[in-house]
C-alpha cells in the first residue's frame, strides 16, 4: 500500500491560525506553493460538548463541510496536489460522498473529473456530483464492480481515489490535529469513528501518530471503529470469523457498506495498536440512533447514525473518559431516505 508524508514533524508553533479552516496545518501538508491550493473554506469544524444517553461525549461536526461530508478533508489536499502537478483530468469511484467531494474541488480547480458510481447510488448524491459538472458514469453491479472499472481507467487517467491515493489520507489526518488542538492539546481517551474504507480512521491514526511523535500528546487514544452488521468484514476479522461477500445484507448505512476494504490490514493494525475495538450495529439500532440525533437537533445521514449506534454500545464502558466521535455526513444528502426511515413511528 502506497503512503506518503509531508516529512515535516508536527510542531504546534508551526500552526498558522491566521489561515482559515484546515489549511492552518499547511506546514504539514504535501503542497509546496500557496498558489496551488484549491479551497472552498473547509475544515476547523466545531467540536461540540454533548451527551448521549446521559454520557458525556464530544461531537466533531464533520457534516458541516462545503460538500456535506468529511471527505472534503481529503479532496482539498488531493486536488491541490494534483493541481500543483499540472493534472488536467481525474477519475474517481465512489458510492456518493467521496465523488461529490472530488467533483466539488475539481470544479473549483477547473480540472475535468469523471466519477464512476454504482448504478444504485442515491439520486440526491448523483445530483450533487452532476451539478458540480463532473462526468457521471453509472456502473452496473456492486461497489466492487465500480472499483474495478475505475482501476482500469486509472491506467490512463490520474486516479483521484479516496481509497488508494495517499494524498487523500494526508488531508484526513487534519481531523486528528483539529480535535486535539480544540481540546487544548489534551489527549482524548477514545475516538469512535465509522469504518468502511477506513479513510477517516487511518487519517486520524496518521495525525495522532504525528502528534505523539512530536510529544504533543502523551498516548494514542483508543480507536473504535463502527460497521453495519449488514456489511462488517472488519468486525468479522477482528473477532476471528471468516467473511464472505455473499454474507453482505442491504444496510441503510450505505457509506460504510464496503465488503472488501483495500486498506483492511492497516485498519486492523491501527485498531489493535491503540487498544481499540471494532463493533457492529443492527439496522434497528441505526434507525433508533437516527431518531435520537434528529430529536436533539442533529440532522445527519443514516451512515452517521450507525456511528452513534456504535457509540451507544461502548460509551457506558468509557465512564469518566474523554470520548470524541464524528458526524461525518449531512442529512440533506439523503433527506428522502431519512424520511422513509423515520416516518412511520412518532
Ligand atoms: C465515506 C463516509 C464514511 C466512511 O468513511 P470510510 O473512509 O469509507 O471509512 C462514513 N460516513 C460518511 C458520511 C461518509 O461519507
């Protein structure tokens, strides 16, 4: 698996708070020239003190990104680096939010963008990709078929993949920088995150490692990953069960329904090394969490509700600890779906 780093050790003194958003960490991001930066004002998302089932937790509001999901972290850095390299056209495959993020930043950069998406992707997400002016290609079959088609096109096009392209993870590492800085460089005890392809999990891991190596934090927080029981290959591996793609069931948490995550070993290692765990949640638990959040004024897409359902399982075991989680995607991306899921009961 290919990875890169800026090669610059983290130093709080090099954070440039005069820059908006996540580009305050510009010194540690792999873009050489300011003029290359493609920004839509992303990052430095609020960290909100909250309570779930009476247990304190910090919510990082990652749904408040320009394209409506945390994927803008990766997209702003990846597209800026591609822009710097003089790339004129890119291809990316996505079941929704990553495609929207790459399409948005390519639109801003004037880079031609082709997004391959499974034919069954929510229309609201396809609408967003198309509106940004990307060329949209619907691929019949499952998510894996789309990934395969993109892999073939990547032989001749720049592959702006959120999964394979290491520049995307370089953007996602700013999640960890932000949350630790927002806690006044205190170390959280646990970070609960959704895991499909693991880009936020691995980005967080990279960022936390930078902070640890720089002596900014004293220990790695436990990284706790949440999957939908309908598609939980990493939970299966974690618990020592075999997993076959034939076991995959439909799930409303489409954003984490990844049957064969390419960075599987890296994710398992990050969880193991931090003393974390991987938990699965049922469809009923996801819908209950979606209602709970909306009833607290937080309108998120169903995938986010899966994270909170997982959080509800582990939070009682983390009493007295500083726990952070992320609301990764906005409800407006999937409003019709939320309507279907929350309509029939009070
Ligand atoms: C992409 C996405 C996830 C999962 O991220 P991975 O990198 O696949 O682990 C979770 N929530 C939302 C809203 C997403 O868009």
